[in-house]
């Protein structure tokens, strides 16, 4: 068990780096699935997995992963954004409460706002036709 704990951050960093270098989504998704299997309570792993699944147009899988990420870390704004995206793409209700929480967190931590904006821009660069992300971006800038 301790091997998995010490290995997970390394796998996480490697997977994140491959994503940033433009590796195929299927490969990076497989890496994050492995990370979440080894470290099921690592909220960042679920947050990344949800984002990747949504980028890869897998809204149902993204919804499951995003719900787990929010359950593990309710204050993570990226997890809330991912959950909002998944809910929009699956026509689920309750998006507003997540967007409002992210808006409040952005006001309290401006450095966090720029990090979130960067993630949104990255998502739109990788998937320019992502209508749900365009909506979330507009709501967060309102």
C-alpha cells in the first residue's frame, strides 16, 4: 500500500506533464484512471480525470468523476467547474449553485481566478466547439 502512496504523485506528475505536452487524451485518461484506482481518495486525480473525460466528449463518465472529486474536496473550484460542465452536457439540474460557489471563490482568491481562466482557455484551445465551457466561461466573467 505504501508503494502506491509514494508512486501516485509521481504518476500524477507524469500524467499531467503528458497532458500539457499534448499526448492523446485516451492515453492520459488511462493514466488518470490508474491513479484514481491506486489513490481513490486523491481528489486532484478525480478532478483531472473528469476534465479529460469531458474534453474527450465523455459526459457521463465525466459526471461520475466530477461528483467524486467534489465529494472528496467540496472547496475545489476546478472540480466544481468540471461538475457544472458535466451537468450541462447531461442536462442535469443544479448547475447554478456550483457556478455561484466558484464565483465567490474567485473573488476571495484572485490568483485562483487566473489559474481557472487559464484552464478554461486551455479547454477551449483543445476543444473550440465546447459549448458548455463557453457558457461556464461567460457566467464566470459576468
